[in-house]
């Protein structure tokens, strides 16, 4: 089959953007700062749950997870599902431990809790680490999707990568800058449905190309070499070890959802703690099935590639061609399936990019305005504060633009592993700070030393991780380095604390 016309895909993107702008116009009418930050606490919990699915999955899951199913390495076969099961434990902790705290203190930015419990410098350090973590994470996600759009749509038209990224980010800014979270709760729900529908229909089209009905598709995946979920035999040195994956998943969920303003901001826009908890439990169950859907798609893609003799896409890295597993799904959808399948994939791809980036830009703007510009303490709601908020929002969009171009210039490894690895280091101090503030009521930390502890912990964790395999008989921390990072932070906080009088 011939590739889909890039002009057709651009027309699809323009139509999709138009729909989002209409939604933005409706939801952002007369929007105030309180609407932008927490939706005036009027969000429907079910819409929040569905929207969080799209934000959580993002372009990383949409592109990378199907590709790595048959690629070997950390996420070999369905091993990633072990981490997803760990997510469930993490989400339970969020719903029963963290969210009641956030609602008790009526927080807009979750990092203001650190000021109440530990002090000014702890608060600013926690907020700064979130800014760093989410800027990197959001930029990687935008980068991944922009790379696919560049390869299949814009490069044939001679449009440079920087214009691709700039257009994407300005489009996201355009529909989100007025309504903020009030708009995003609605748009992300639509984008979640678009993503899941794209995956489901791609599975259908793949089955049709291989003359398989839905029942046969399921049995083909189940009986394939890609369907193994649990890995107990490899020991702790095995990156797919169940216990490493499960524990890592639980910790990742806690820090990348429960300690992340981006994900928690939607929860805090619910009417009350009961609605927020219903949202979290619904979200966690649906997310398991969503990831299973992506993994099933991945297995079917690899079966299709083998059956049809299609070559794995490659990318030039450091002057050497290497397999580009994150291009497998788009290559099949846009070049080897019917036109309708390619259009549906492209809509899902745009939805994946927008659903993660729009909420990230809003959360970063909220955190900066609340945590560093003290919007809540000033209690001002006027045109000047809105103008300041808009300037912050646009500036953060510019920062993401710069980071995406940087990653484009230097990236040389799997996007999903890089994303999680970076997050392990930058979210570790947040894990230590929040754990300490929750479980040590009888200790008073020397607040001025907290920034130093939070900088030292990731550096020490990196040294430990780098030398682990050599000194620990081949053992590799993998995503568990997050636990080590948080533990070092926690110990450091104890060392600079004394019993409160």
C-alpha cells in the first residue's frame, strides 16, 4: 500500500485542532485564575478519570510500548504489565493516604503542603524538583510524537523539525491558555477516547489484513512468543524480574501521579474527596485494561511484521543505523494498512501528544504562579494577575520548545527508558520529602539544609547505580533506583533533624 498523503494528514490535524478550539471557547468563557488552576472545584469525577488516562498514557505509551513488546530488553514481551500491576498498589496509596491530606489542607499546589510541614526551603525545593521533572518529561513526550509527525508528514513537504514543534506547542497553548484545567478536563477526555479508539481499530485492521476474526486475534496473541507476563526465574539481576517491576511500578505511580502537580491538579478540581477517590479508583482499573490493549497491539504488530516480511524501521544515531522500535507502529499504520487505519492512527497520535502536553503546561504554570509568584498569598484576581499567568504559560511553552530541540540534537537511546530513568532521579527527592513530612511528626528538620540534601541524593544515587552491576554481582537497580534515591533523601532529612519540643 502507498503511504498516505501528508496533505490529507495535515487536513485531519487542522480539523482536530478546530474541534479543540470550539471546546476551549465554550469551557473558558469568563474563566478566572481559580478556573485555570483547579476548575473552581466543579469537575465531574468521571471526566477527570478518563482525562487522566490520556495524560498518563501519553505519546510514550502510544508509540513506544507497542514497539518494545518484541524488541527484548527491559520491557520484553508483556513484562511491562508487571509494572502496571504495581501501579494499582501505588494508586491505592494515593487515594487513601495522599489525597485525603491534599483535601484536608485545601491545596491548589500540592507542594504548599511541604511548607506547612517542613518549612519554606523544603517547599521551594519540592516545587523546583517538580518543575525540573515535568519539564523534562513533557519535553520528551512532545519530542517523541513530533519525531513521528516529522518523519511521515512534514519531512516530505520540506518543513523543518523546529516548525513542527513550534506549531504543535502553539496549538496546545492556544486552546488551553484561557480555561486551563477547566478546559483540559474536557479536552483530555475526548483525547483519551481518541487514543483508545485508535488502538482498538488498528488491532481490527491488522486482524483483517491477516484474515483473523476478533476471537482469533486474541488466541493468536495469547499463543505467541510475546504474551509472557510474569518473570520469576531470572533473579534480581534480571531487569524483567517480577518483584523489581512490581515495586518499581508502585513507586512510579506514587511519585509520577501522587506527588506530581500535573496529575493531582485534575483530582483537586473535583468537588470533594469522595469524588476524587472514585476518580482515582476508576482511573486505575481502566488504565490496566488500556495498557493491556497497547501490549496486545504490540504483539500483533510484531506478528504482522514477521508474517509479511516487513523490515524494522531504523534511525541514524551517532552515525550508525539502529532499530527504531518507536517507529514500528506508525510505519505499519501509515504505510502498510488501509488509508482509514492511517487516519485513525494519526488522530490517536495527535491526541497522545496534546493530552500529555496540555496538562503539563497548565500544571507547570499553576505551580510556578502558586509556588514561586505566591498567587494565593496575594489573593488578587484581576487583569494584571491573568496577564502574569499568561506570560508564565507562554514562557513555559517556550522552555519546552527549547528542550525538545535539544533532545532532537542529542537523543541516542530508547525514549521510554530515558524518560523513566530521568524521572527516577528527579522524583526521588520528592518521594523522600513527602514520606518524611507524613511519617515523622516528632522531628523538626533544619529547613535551610534541605536543598543540599535533595541535590546530593540524586547524585549519590547515580554513583550507586553506575557501579551496582560491578560491585553487586551483576545486580542492576533499573527503575528501583527511585526507591534508593528517596531513601537517601529520607535519611539525609533525618540527619539534619532534631526532636521537636
